[in-house]
């Protein structure tokens, strides 16, 4: 449960009345369009200083991840077949929803130790990033596809297709923007995903799940887990029904472990370390094409 | 309903001459039908027409004399508190329940339709299927709903499928024959079109979409393709074959979309229970609720409409 | 083959009751001014004209007539906005304004659809289901390009042209406004738009909407008027680019006026598309495609499939089915939700169409019209076929812009292709066959900018649209549509 700082200032009227006890928030996971607790029942406490507990965060298990992959796989067919226009509309709706809650998200980042100015900038950038990728949904295909001038009498074209289920390990040092910057391009491109939040800055990830929930995303398209990275890297990288894994931290050893485990089913591994997520230079359609396959089709030209 | 004339000679048509069907085009045409707005008087008229076209159906392993008798009561007394409602066209049951239905419907102008031919799968020797048909007719069925051999059709043995229909038609005697294509198992609209043409040339009085026992059952696209086949057959031969979508039509709004499609594809000659039926059960109450709403201006509750 | 005895009876006992679209939530002012510099301002000479509802000839509103000085004010406002505000904004911010326009158009969709039908005569079902959603989608699509132009032109930096002068026709008033404004603004330009004389209302409502989303003043300006208003815009020295959609004849005049000026231009002109049906087509769906191709929007479509080329072995069957299908087309009040074919846009256009009906008959064509009834007042034309036509007939060569289809037969692929290409026009074409290879062979050889295979009249903001030859030059929609509004270095 998260406790918010209550104001110590009060006017003469309220000093005589009982001060209001706020309702603390329970942070759960987001799987298949629902908010369950971890099936393991485990948690870890997010603290400020030595003793003050900000919230109890679900310590997601490999079984939670397994369930999330099932949900993502089930949602994948319909989501990848949905029109690009629809995907763009839904991402834009997420921006609308996040814009409406900008204050809440900034406060949540501040609560977790981010300076206020930086928090507000980060939230604004996250909203604009959603708008940015919403606008790519129906355009990346035009930039990256080709009609190929083969020398036989065939109409030959290459298009991008989503790779499928993408497992994302969000950057540790970013409480919101890093997560949004990796989730948005994956789903703009028709993939479904499971994202593991930063361990030290996990709260906005779950609040963001609420934003997604209110944005017309079908259940299972985006699943959000919290937990200990050291426990979850292995299932994220080794699950045989995951098509790609995205790793956002700079830990070279962890990156190597991921690549070794990913080899079993030839998962695509996308390493995005040392990125300044605040910079507009980091957003690009290549983040979308990273999680796409290319399909070439031949068809005769003749009577 | 005009039964097949005695001069009718069944002949397997050249199925490769049947036009192919573009699925996307069919779905767009259907979407246009669905955007028709049926209101006020035309809505009331259509709802009553739809009601009169229902084959009220129970086809379950757990059917009993009690169940069938009560269903027949519903067929007769659809919603007596609103006078002027038409009765349904028929009650549709298994052969072993035909006599029960006949008894319960005595004195009323409601037909008894019976499924036969190892419904729903059709996986039985032809002799068994013929015997079942004869029994159903002997028990008093006015109409027989048969299933085609989908396996044979998918194997490409059109002659076998054709011959079976011809034989069943003969076994029906004076009873009308509805031929169920089981479109959900045929898979493509091209096959639906070909199977429709085959069945009509074999002597079907009605062609019917489905048994209602598998998904998908009746759909608007499949029905449109069948109506177009009926239209072409009519222009070629002068014979009017009826059509029955069955299964999955439980809402009045959907039933009206079928009627729009029927009206604009085949016209006046088919806007009658003689040539169009809905294979349904809970549709009855939704239609009556809509009629009640049209009459009173107030949205209704299911509690006020009997469920038999 | 259908015999007279086997004719189907579509005039049934069960008829559709009137299903009028409600208009009590729709607001049309009695009088509209010009929209210049973010405000509605009176025209200098205080001249107004009336816009009527072609379904009943009743006046809907008085609309300002812009003269040369008004056009000058509008261009000046656009120039000021370009230099002082619009070009100073970050591209992503320009995109956000376009997103706002798209979303608000979705919110006000029903009102816009009703007004479009009232002002222009097209059925409410079309304005509601096609025109308005596509217009919103166009804004949404181009909003996304605003901050992504660096990816659209390999090896080149794109910068805006400046002020765009845009002249649009009366057949898709709101949609054409969207097709013009969205890409222009996305690329950083500002605009002066002149709607058609008979259909100004949705452009004016769009002006209100743009003011309501706080689009910076002067970024879009609307100058209503007739041909001379358009001419003033074309000839204005401070306009950097002209975009015109309309007839080929006016397109020629514009090109002559632009000669030597150095202005950029794109033109989307007339067409006389061939809809080619092969014997191996899915015949029933092809018939539907023919109907969609020529009767949709009363045939007031530049890319209409106004010529049917049908393979001779299936010609009788296709024509019989076509005639049967035409019987269920409802011609009537555009505001009735069941209407398929609405009112002809104006008395002048109806006269043009009727002239062609006379010409076609005089040329020996066999004319067939559906038996539908027509309302007593307003401008109406029944869906019409001319069969037994040839390339040398005027109804085959000339654009009629009405619900009139000219039918010719062909025997071979080469003959169909030759007849299809044997025209100064080159906007669109249709090919109906179940054989994929034949589709690609046809699409490779047809000299037209848009080819529909086993479908017709499909539009999407991401799909480029435009013509070859006298049907114009330049493309609207898609990545290619950006090219019209940028300078590449």
C-alpha cells in the first residue's frame, strides 16, 4: 500500500477537525486485462530511507510470466491483424489518458525519489512519445516495405510483419519513459508484449497499466509485471513461446546471459543500453522495425 | 409452396460453370444490407413476417414428450396477451418425436418438420438414412430436413452427394425436402455456391445453411451466396426453391437484416413462409419483445414473455 | 437466362418506411462570413450568395462572396501565420494540432455528415459512413507525418513551400478539404482554401472547428465564392503552391495561368475509368462493383467506373444482373438513411447529364433506366445504362459526372487493355477476374494512377491517389502525398 505525504500545514478551521486518513493504493500486476496479485503471493517493499515503506510491490514469479505469455500469445493474432489505423488510434488514446493523469504520474515519480522538475519533464516526454509512435503505426510499413524489381515475370513485394510476442526488460533507471519508449514501438508494430518494470522505480509501471486498461487495448496486448530482475531475466530470456526479448540496462553480464538463453529458440535479442530516453533522438521507426520480420511474396504476372 | 413437379428430372449440373465467389465482396454487400434502417410500420410488418417464418426447433438428446409438447404450445400461443400475432411456420424435431408433435399441434395450421438422414453428421449408410426418412414421413412429418454428405463433397464425389439427395427426395413422397448443406463444414463460399446449385438440381424444395450443431452456423454472407444461387437457378429453370438459415439467429434485429437481404435479392416471391424459414428457438421471444416495444413505446423485460 | 416470366418482383408488399436522419442537433447559421486570420470577417464588398439543398431547392444559408481584396487579405493572413507562428512551432506541435482536428471531427461526426448531405445531395449513409470518417482519418494520418519528414525522402531534407492556395470541388466537399489541408499543414505550410460554390457549408463548419481547437490564427483561411474567387487565388503572387481538384478544362486554364510563375502545383482532374470484367470474374461481386463504381455518390466521382468493358461471353449475364440489381437502388431524400442515390448536386449538373442522355440515345445506344420513383422537387437522375456502345461514341469518351454507365464488350485481354487505355484520361480503372496473374498483368499495363482489382472506389489516407495524362498530376494520400507540399534539398 502506498502512503502519500500528508500536509503538515493546516488552517485554524481544520486544526480543530480530524485530519483525513488517505486510502493507500495496492499495486498489483497487469495480466490479460486484469489486475491479479502475484500467484506466488510474494512482495518486496519499496522504501524511502531506512524504514519508511512507500508501497509493497508484487514480486512477480516465473508462473506469472508464464501466464502473461499465454495472454500475449492469445491476443497476438487479433492484434497483429487489426488495422494500423486502429493501433494508431489506441496509442493516441493512451496519450490522451496519460495526459489527463500527468499530475498523478509526476507525483508518483517524486514519491519514488525523482526531482519534481525532472519528473514533470519525464511525464510530458512519455505522453509525447506515445503520440509519436501512434503516428508511426500506419506509416512504418510505407518506409520499410519494398516492391522488388526481380528479373522474372513476377510481382515481388516485401512487407514487415510483427515478430509476435515480445518480452521487454525495462530500463532500471527510468520509472516511466524508458518503459513507454520500449512498449509503444513494439505494439505499434502489431506485437503483443510483457514488460518487467524497473525494480527501484516500479510504481508508474502499474499506474501506466491502468492507463492502458482505459485506452481500448484488448486484453493481453500489453502485460505489466513487477519483481526482481535477477529472478525474472531467466524466464524472460528462455521461454520457448517468446519471439523476441528487449533488454534496456547496461549490465554486460546480464546481456550475455540473455543472449545465451535466447539461443534455444533463436529469439531475436534487442539490446538498448546506454540510452538517454529523454532525448528525442532515441525515438525512431527503427525501434519498430527491430521487432518486425520481413516477408517476401512472389506472384506471376501473366494471363 | 410448389413441390417439385412430376416432370422434374434431376441432373447433376456442371459445377465448374458455377460462378466463383469473392468473400470480401460478399461481406461488403452484406454490410450494405445491414445499414438499411427499418423503422415504424415497416418494422412491425417485418417482425410479424419473420415470426411467421420460424421453424421452432428442439433437437437435443434430452428431448422428451414433455419438452416437445410444451414447445408446441409455444408455437401455438406465442404471446396471447398481444392479439393479431401470426403463429410460427413449423415445429422441427427428431423423427421419434414427430408423432408427439403431430398430436400436440392437432387442429392448428403449423407444420411438423423432422430431421432425418443421421442428423447432424450424416455419417450412416444410405439405406439407414432412407429408412429413417420413410419413418419420419410415416409418423406424419410434413417436411424433412436432411443433411448432405459433407465428407463426400470435400472428397470431390459430387455424384454421390447428388444421388443421395435424389434418393431421399423420393423417399419423402409428398413431404417437402429441405437440404442442409452444413456450410460451416464446407468452409468456402465457392463450395457453398456449388453445393447449393447441386442440391437444387437434385430436387431440393429448400436449401438450408446448417444443422445448428456446429459453429459457424448461419451467417449473412453464406445466406447471401445461397440466395444468389437460388436466383440464378430460378432464372434458368423457372422453379422457386426456398431458403432456410438455421442456428445463431436469436435477435430480431438480425432476423430483419436477413429479410432485407431476402427482399433485395429475390423479392416478393420469397417473402413468405412458403419460401423462407428461420431455424431458431429464442428468436420468437425477441421478436415478440420488439413488437411489444413498438406497440407501447417502452423497452421490455424478458420476465413478461413465456419461455417454453 | 432471365425470361420476362422469371422477372423478380422487387416492389414488394413490405416497403421501407421513411427513416429520416434527425437534424435537430445540427446547427447551420443563417449567414456565414469569410474565415480569415482565425476569425469570421465580412467580405469587403458585402456580397453574399445562397447555398441550397438540391433535394428540395430550399435555401440553407447565405455565404460570403470573396473578391480579389478578400483573397488578398486571406493570403496575407496565411503568409503572416507562416512566418510568425506556424513555421516557428516544433513539427511535433504542428502534428498535435492536426490530431486535435481529427479527434474533434470524430466527436462532431454526425453533425458534419448531416450538413454534407443537406448541402451537396449525397445520401446520409455515405456522408456518415464514408466521407466524414475518411476526412477524420486523413487528418489523423497526416498528423503523424509532421515530425517524421526526415524519413520520407531518402537523402533529402524537406522544408515547407509557404502558402498553399487550394481549390476543391463539390462532390466530396469535406473530404477534399481534408485531403488538401492535412498534408499542407503537416509539412509546415499554411493554406487558403476555396470551397466549391454549391457546397461551402462543411468547409465553414471546419473553420469553426479549427478555431475551437485553437489552431493558430491564419494557418487555415477559407474564402468562399465562385470561379472568380478561385481565379484570384490562382493568380495571387504570394501563393507558393496551387492545389486544384476539378474538371480537366479548368485544370488547363489554371496551368496556362501558372505558366512562367514558378509556382508549384498539383492537379486532380477528370476521368473516364474503364471497369473491366472478365468471364472468370466472381460475377455477382463484379456486378456489385460495377454498381458501386458508377452509382455511388450519384456518379459524381472523378474516378467513377463510368465505362464497363465486359468480356463478350458473359456480357448478357452481367447486363441482366446489373439491370436486376439496379431495381433495388433507392433514389431519394439524401437525409433518409435508406437512400442509395441522392440528389444531383445542382440544376446545372442535371442539365449536363440530361444532355448526355439525349446524346447517347441519338448515337444509337440502348438506354435503360431503373423503374424507381423520383421525388417531386429537387434534382434527380435515375441510374442509367447505355449498352451496345463503342469507343467512338461521345458517352464513352466524355466525362458525364452522373449515374450513367456506358457498356462495351471485348473478346481478349489485349482488346480490353487497348480500349481501357484509349482515352486522354488516366485516373483509375477496375479489373475483375479470379486469376491473380491476370490482375498483375493488367495493373502493370493500364495507364491509370489507381487500379482496383476485384473492388472499386476504395480510399484510404495511406494510399496515394492521382492520375496519369489529362486526369492530372501529383498524388494525394500516403507517403507520396507529402511530395506536393515540400521543397527537397
